[in-house]
């Protein structure tokens, strides 16, 4: 076996880069969304052990909705990508291209076992540029094929070294083979088929048996006329080791999936649920369909499910001829390879092994899979096809008059395949380009219409998306997911009645409960979301909350492990103020998934509503243990600590607010609350910095502006507070507290009695019953030495607040003053110099510590929180993925606007003489 030279490695690498460099410009599309964007197993906060407990899509293997695809080694490589570049799609595509280049080099090494140097290179070059590989290379989830192929080829190469010079067994390569087979299987399930390839190589290539020789030897042994040769015994021993290894791997695999096959519907694979002979005829017809894709990869499609390939329902269907021709051709090749010992036969038998054995798990012949045809599963079988093509080239090129023509044909084939592959990569640039390219090939697949609609929906082109969703319902009238998509789009277009009608149609298509038969096994889990979506729609009507709850309970009764139903029902019960039931719903969801940080967060919100702050904080901490950067848990737990009033919590609250603003640097709320926390701790410089940051991000931020003005006032910088208050009142002219504070500063620090009077009168225009504004206007009258008017004003204020002792006391002061002035013969109304005298008298009282008659002032505004923002279930996007089971998403509803939660700052009591100071 000739080694692979550096020139050949550079040639193959250059071809791969030339074909696939534009894949680096593509994003995450189709199944990539579930495997990468929605898969929490990629995040560093997820324990590594979860990768070995969950399926390829991040769903626990124990859950029935799991796809049962166990590929932890592949997910580890995704996690490494995330570690270095998070969700930068280019890095994921780059690693796929690197893996494809490695496969090409290994494949060249394998080809050297059966072909001469030139033919082997032709096979490897054809494999490098074949368009059928675009789904496996350019689609990020295709990495499972690439990694599995690397270990598969490495295992086979290791096994070929297991025979010693004297036909003895070299056990080290066999042990290495078993390890590599296990690794290939942990990348993708088909990796285990390499053991079959090794067995065929051992018997028909290494030992040189033909099928007649093998049968004759076995017959002689059974008749007792001959004993097995030593070489045959050695071969049997190796095959037994391989068989036992295979059996152990199969047993482990069955244990991992807990003896359950994934749930597929007739929409995923229509033939799988068809009766005989339709099922058998269709599945056998799919074999020549796959072979044709290898021969003529011109019309490639990312999704072959649903109505892409109509069922073969009769023996008279002309498509059965294709099946017959395929089996005849395959039979002739098998006969040629099994009945002769020459090198050509050995090449053909190994090519057939590479084509057939790795394809068996995806063939639907022995057990159903979640697709009809999938181009990525042809990645390994195409190796056998390339070997056959190269072998044919070898035969033809050895004929003198055909040599130039054969090289010309190979050159044209490689050039056209290279261009096809390069152009096909552009289809994977975005979901819209991918699915529209698929519709050009096939318009009978409702899922493609749905997915183009999803792509448009993501661009907020709801009206255009609706047309595609409606077309999906026409192509496949019984597609539950399509009707759900129509309903969701109508909802986005604010057409609630039409949305409800669409959801009801989808609900009517759900299978009916059959007594004694488990419902969950007969319906795709995401189709049950029709109950969630319909309930989410109708619960916007306060009079239909009970009806919505009934829908959630119906979904739960159909599937007791339907976690999303518990989450949504918990949110509804919280809205209905049924706090105990809401808590029970979230606790039930936590029994199903204790690793879901959002569930712990939701439970904490219930605890807050139930006035259980310590439990709430404990559950917030649970959420943060599972997901340290959980933004809402960081924010609300910090807010809870801040509002506890206990200084021991403030450092941790500060740390969490800082972590929150790192995650959400554009959210002014985070900086505002940092400022409030600094004010609590009397750290005025820090408080001012954070308040200004909040205002810079959100000009006109009411609470930040007022508290910044209040901070200046407390810091004896009253004149600095005035421009801040002016900005506040510019954006919020009816801000009563701002008017009160401004009036206080104008009168007490700028001696602008008229300006203060205007502030207080403006308050009373907006709210004639405002006691503080009314009282402070009375103080202005007193300062203006208009005692009769001050008296009348205080009497009116006392009528508004008869229990306010300070109003009664101030009225007594005014009346005493009036009596004294009357006795002295002084005028009771304002006179020349009266205001100055009053001001001097007031300053004197302040100096003596006996100030009795001052403005009433408010405190600051409350820390802005989203304490009742809950994690809820949004409408699911159904019919989006072909073979993936997207983990049920938990979306966060932060529908409150910034100012909607900006209530008055917690009041802790203050004296009449506080003058707006914040009471600590």
C-alpha cells in the first residue's frame, strides 16, 4: 500500500477549499437551528455529563420526544466551537471543511488498498468535489457524517494491519479498531457498520475466498471430511472478536435509548405508516432514487419528506421498473465480485460494501427512520460509488484508443461537479435561499412551503409568510403544523378570530384517543403545541381564562410529561392569582426537568407573588447555579436583595447588577438600579455615574432623572439639580415630585418665590387634591406675608387631609401670627419688605433648630424592576425541522416598558422637615 504524498494531500485540500470556501459565508439553517442555536449542551454552563445523557439536539434521551440520535462526540466538537467563537457560524463551517479534507485524505489511503495510484487519486478527487456532499459539509449538523467517516476509515485502516507476516493475529490493531468503531458510533450511529466492512475484507480480500469456495469449505467441514485450515481458524477468531464487539455496542446503544424508538409521523415518512405492499414497494423504490442522486446530483433538495416522493401503491406502477433494474445491476455486481478471485472482483466487493453496509441503517428496510431520503446519509456510500467510477475509469483507460477519451470524460465530470458543489453551497446561505431552492425541485412538500414561510416570518414579512403557509395547507390539507403556522401568522397580523379558526382546524386534525393505546406514541410532540398556542391566544380575553386552562389540562392529560404545558399553565394560574396551583405546576415541570434554569426562575416569581422573598431568592440562586448568566434571574434576584433593606446583601446585589449590564449593556434599567444601590450605600459619585449612564442610554428616563436631581439636592448641590429637573419636566411635564423638588429649590436656594409658586400651582391644576402641592403653596403665601390667604389655603388643605398633624400645627402658627400682628396693628397682607423679613425670620429659626413651617417634600422613585416578568411559552414554529426534534423553547416575556414599573421609591417615613432628603 502506497502512502499518501504531501502533493496529494495538498491537491485534495486545495480542491476541498476551492469547492467549499463560500460555505464559510453561510449561516445556521434548517436543523442547525436545533442542534446549535437552541442546544444548551453547547454552553459552558451545561455540565459535560449532560452531553452523554442527551440526544444530538440536547433533549434528554429518557424523554419520549427525544430523537434518540446519540452522538456525544459530535456535540463535543460543537461545544469546542462555541467555546472559541460562541455562535459565529463561520467557525463551525470552517471546521466542517477541515474534517471533509481529512476524510478525503483517509479515503485516498483506503483506495490505495484496491486501486492503482492514479485510479485511487481519481476516486478521492471525485469524492472531494461530489455535489451530494454539500448537505454533509455545508450543513453544520452534517458534521456527524464527517466525524463518523473519519473514525470509520481509520478503524478500517487499523484492521487491515491485524494480520502478521505468518498469518498470525496482531491484536493491537484489532483493539484499536474496536476503540475507533466505538468512537465512530458515538459520532453517528452508522459508524458501527464498519465492522461489517472489516468482516467482508477479511473473508473475501485478505483470505481470498470466493462465495463458492466458502460454501465448499463449510460443506466439507460439516460433513466431517476436512478440518478448518489454521488461517481459517485465525480468521474465525478475529470475526468472533468483531462480532462480540458489535453485539456489545448494540446492547449499549439499546440501553442508551432505553429500548424505545423515536416517534415519527406520516408527515416525516409517509411510507412508514402505510400498509403492505405500499410500504415495501416504496422503500425499495427509494434505493434507485438514492443511486440516481449519486449518478446525477443535479436536482438536490434539503428535505425529501411528506409528498416529495409519492407512494408506490401498486405493482403496476412504472417506478417499479427502476427498482427492478437497480436490483439486477446490484446482483450482477455482487455475482462478479463474489464468484471470482481476481483483483477487479476484490475492488468491486469492497466498493459494494462501502455503498451498501453504511446505508442500511438509513434505508428504512429494517426499521423506519425520520426521513424518506436524506442526501447527507449518502456521504459514506458515495465512497463506494467513487471507487466503482474510478475502477471503471481504470478499465477503460487501459484500452489504448479510449485513454484520452476517458481522461477527457473524467476531467469534464470533475469540473462540472466542482461547479455544482460551489453553486450548491450558496443555497445554504440562509433559510430563505435554502428552502426556495428546494421548492424549485419539488413543490409537493408542504414542509418546504412552511419553511419558506418561517424564513419570511423571521424577517417580519408576515403577510408574505401567510401566503406560503396557506399554500402548505393546500398541498397537504391534513398537515397539523401548517394550520398552526397559519394561526400564528394571523395572530402576528392581529387577526385573532382568523388565528383561532386556524388553531381549531389544527386541533380537529389531532388523532382521537383510542382506549388502551398510548396517545403520545401516535402524535408528534410538537403537534400538541396546538393546545398551547390556542390557549395562549384566548387567554388574552379575561373572560376565557378558564377555557385556556382547560386546554392546558387537556394537553397534559394526553401527554403527562408535556413540560411546556405545565410551564404555560403555571403562567396562566399566576395571572389568575391561583398562586398555589401555579407553584404546583412549576414543581411538576421541575420533576420532569430539574436542569431548566427558566423553571427555577418562574418558581421564584411565584414565590415573590406569594410574599416569600427568601424562597424566591433561593430559587433565583438555583437558576443562576444552572445558568450563571441568566439575565432575568440576575436582575430580579439583585432587585430582591436591594429591596430587602439589608446591607449585607448589597455587595452581592451590586455584583449581579454588574453581571446583568455585561449581558445587557443597552438596558438603562440595569444602570439605574446600580445607581439606586449606590445611593442606598451613600456612594454618591458612583450613584451619579450610573444614573448618567442610564439617562445616556434612555433620554428622558423619568426615575433616573428625578433620582439624580434628588442626589444633587442631598449632596448640597441644589443648583446642579435644577437643569436635571428641567430635563425631567421637559419629557414629563406632569411629574409632580419633580415639580415639588424644583419648587423647594427655587424658593429655599434661589429665593425665587414666584417660580416656586408656579410649580405648586401647576401641580394643583393637574391634581387639585394633592395635599403636598397644596400645603407647599400655602407656605409660599406665608413667605409672601399674605397671611389671610395662607390661612384659607391651610384650611382647605386640612379639609383634604384632616389627619395630618403638621397641617393643623402650621395653621395654628399662621393664626397665632395673625393675632399677634393684629394686636400690634400691623397689616396682615403682603407689604413692602415683608418677604425679606419673613425670610430672615425663617433663617433665624433654622439656626436655632426650631424650624416649624417648611415645604413638604417627597422621596425618590423606586428601583426599576421586572419582578413579575415571567418565563412563558410562546407559539411554537412547527414543521420547521426535518429530522430534528427541537427542544421545547422557553421564551422570556419582558413585556413591561421601562416606566411602567417605575413606582414611587419605597417610603420609610420622614419628618416634615426633610425637604426632599432621602430618609435612610
